C-alpha cells in the first residue's frame, strides 16, 4: 500500500504535500480538534481517503471514508472532526497499523 506519509522520530515533522509528509509516529493530545484535511479526496483502488494532519505537531493519518460516508458525499467536507476520544483512539489504532507495516 502506497502512502506519502512517513512516520519518523528522527526527523522533524514536515509537510511537503502532495509529495511527502513527515509525521510523528503517534498522535498527541494536541491532535484532538486540530486535524485538518489536506488536499482533495484521494483514491487507492476502491478505497477513498483524505490526508488529515495536525496543525500543531504534524501528526498525519489517512482518513478512510466508508461506503456510508461516501453516500453522504460532500456534506462531510468541512465538518469538524468527530469530537470524541473514540476518534483519537481510532486514528491511534490506524497509526499503529501503518507504523508496523
Ligand atoms: Zn498534534
């Protein structure tokens, strides 16, 4: 699976979208509510996602959209991120997967 996000503790967070993004390997408390979508909807096979990056620490994840999200379509764009800790847990889980990949 290709991604432009590189998780690194050796390099400072850097945003070189759409070519490369250096991200801390894990989110911090600052990420809650500071994650901003970057760029247009990305497609990879039959999966669609946005890159979402913390404005404070540079932590980046891919926010995959489910079929349900896609049905709701553009109404999602511009909405604030889910304001629950469940959301942080979800991206933390995803970061763990991608970090191990
Ligand atoms: Zn952050």
